[in-house]
C-alpha cells in the first residue's frame, strides 16, 4: 500500500516507537527487580543479616582496654625543712601552678611514700 493506511472514521491510532520500548526494557531499575522477585529479596536480606551477625560476633572486645594516661612526675627537695614548712613553701605553690595546666585538677595529686 505504499506506506498509506486506510482508517475508518472514529478509529483510534496509537504510535509506538520500537526504540523507546527497547530502551525502557533495558533501563530496568534496581527496586523493580526486588519488587518482582520477593523470594530473592528475602534471601538477600537474610544473607545480609546472617553475615552481619557473624561479623559482629568476631569483633574483638576488651573488658579493660589499654589506656595510657599522661603522667607528670615532680620531685622537690628542701634540705632541713620541716614537713609543715615543705608543704607551705614548696608543695602548695607547685599544686597551684599545676592546676593551671588544661585538664589537670587538684584531685590528681598524690604523695608518694618515701623510701
């Protein structure tokens, strides 16, 4: 018919582009795959959960982790001084100076026993 179509009055005409139909079939999105295959979706989710639990159980856990606290050790001598004089003239001024250090307060000072 030389490329001509004979239509009757009131006939519906729809034009389909074969290339666009092929493109839509090729452009399948990921969510459509999981919606169309619920059994595969369930198996994938179960495998993710199982491998996640196995990995979680293999994580190393330490009850008492190794923590290195910064330490400042100071030794002060005043030969011939009494303990009261040593506390008033040496220890108290040192403690006041140490409290100016960021993150250091007076609760962290300990007197070591003499040997």
